[in-house]
């Protein structure tokens, strides 16, 4: 059977989001005026240097995930003609054809397989030393897998609750936040797992059995920032496991459907900035990326059509639409054109001024991988 054209794969899915009907969330539309701060006069000149790094498979399900230091790339590969539907990431069913691989970000690097089937949700630690992912076995068992690329060490922890998703490693490396999804009620609860024992240490309190606690992100000081969908509204919430109850930070605008939850973050690198001061998400109703201040809730709205991006240090964000990729600053004082064309920024190391990018490849169901170095911004 002929494999599907690239139009069925994830890159095109990202680009087609803006073509779907949109619903207006509370606080948008006529009662919330949108002012575009990115005027032509604020555009700066930039010099870049690009280096091709070969190709990666386009799994059609999740994009490659780059370590924070830019040295490693974890990616899924699909062995079937058609990739699983995004809902499989929530239920764990249908992930059998998905394998997980890792390679260094060098042009001559060869990939190494970490899981032959049932893999999803790769996630890096803040220090880039550890990779977490989920692996389902044929008997239905769900494992949380801990991998250290430098040492080759891999451990599997069987979790008593399932299906689990969205793993995130704590700053100490001893615990992981995971989300347990309930397919019947569509609810999702946030738990903290002890990586030494595999036991659940903490369960995040919830006001409603239908609440969805999603996309956990650890801060350097041990808080967990997550998205709460409840009663038709979405909020950012912080929680200190075992120390203080959840506390609302700001309202955000994403759809409560599985498709909307998936779209809000599928095209982004790590949503939380390295200094834990800002949170990025894709506003499906406005068809743009929004950068939210966790201190005061202020929103920096990037241009319409920006659907993929990653943080470039604490106060800058690289975002792409269908025509170009730009570097934006917070507060909105500068935007610099980095490259024209179709690009997916996947990770950045501001210390070396480097970005790792994906784009279309000559082969269907593949990405071209590139490293870009920003030489100067005028």
C-alpha cells in the first residue's frame, strides 16, 4: 500500500488549523480589542547561518522534541501507513505502531531506538540529561520510561493508573508529574510519581470530577504550572505538591475538546520559559500564539497565523507562520525576520545563539532538520 502524502502528516495539520471554523472564547471578539504591536517600523535586520542536519521521520502524531541545550533530539516514527489519531495520545489505544528514537544534533549522527512500539509523549528535563516518555505494552501495561542519553541508562516504571500522558520531570530529577486521563468522563487528573518506587506521592485536588488538569510544567523552585479546563473555561494554575493547594494565575483561551487541547501546544517547544515568568500557548480562536506573563496576566499576542514556536531565552520567542519565521521580544519592542518559508522552530540554546528547526523534506513523511545560528540582530 502506498504511504500517504505529506499533506496527511503533522506539518500540514499544523498549517491547516487556521482553516477550521473558530469559536469565540469569553473575553475575545468585540469586547476585547486586539492591537497588533508588531508594526513594520519595529522590524530589525538579522544575520543567520544555517547548517543542514539530515532528515527525521514525520510520525504524523507528535513533533520532534529538542533538549534545552540543543544537543539531543527525540522523535517518534510510525510503522503503519496512516498515523494514529491524536485522541490516541489521550487514551493510549492505537499507539502500537509508534516507536521512539533519539539522536544527537550533529550532521553525521545516527539514531538510537529507545522503544519499538507503543511510545508517545517524549519530554526532556531542564538540564537536558534525562528524557521521559510513555510506553504501552501489548498486555496493556503502561510504563513511564526514564532514559539518560549520555550514560545509556534506561528504566521502566509500571504506573498503577492509566492511561497516563504529558510527563514532566521535577528539577531534582526524583519525581515526575503525569496526567491520568479518564476516557469516559473526559476528565484528567494531575499526579506526582516517585521515580525511585513508581508510587503516586501526590494527587492534585480538583473541585469537579469533570475537571481537566493538563500540560504540567515544573518551575525551578518546585511549583507545577498547569492548564485547568473546567466549566467551559481554561485557566493557568500553579501547585506546590504537598505544600500548598492549587492557585489560579490567569485565564487563557483554548478549546476544552481533545482536538483543541492538542492544538494549543502541539506546535510549541516547552510552553514555560526557562525563568518561569512567561507561558506560551496557541489561541485556537484567534489563530495566533500568545505569550502570557505569570506575574500579572498580561498577554503579548503574536501576529495572526503564528502556530509554531519556541522560547529563545527568557524574554524572546521564535514563532513561525506559513510564510516566515521571526524573533519576537517581550515587551513587544522588536521583531526580526529570521527566514522566509515554512519552518517549525523546535528548540533553542540562547547561550550559543542556535536554533534547531524542522521543515519539509524531499521525502513524504519526513522532516528536513536544520541548525540555525543567529550571528547578529541590528
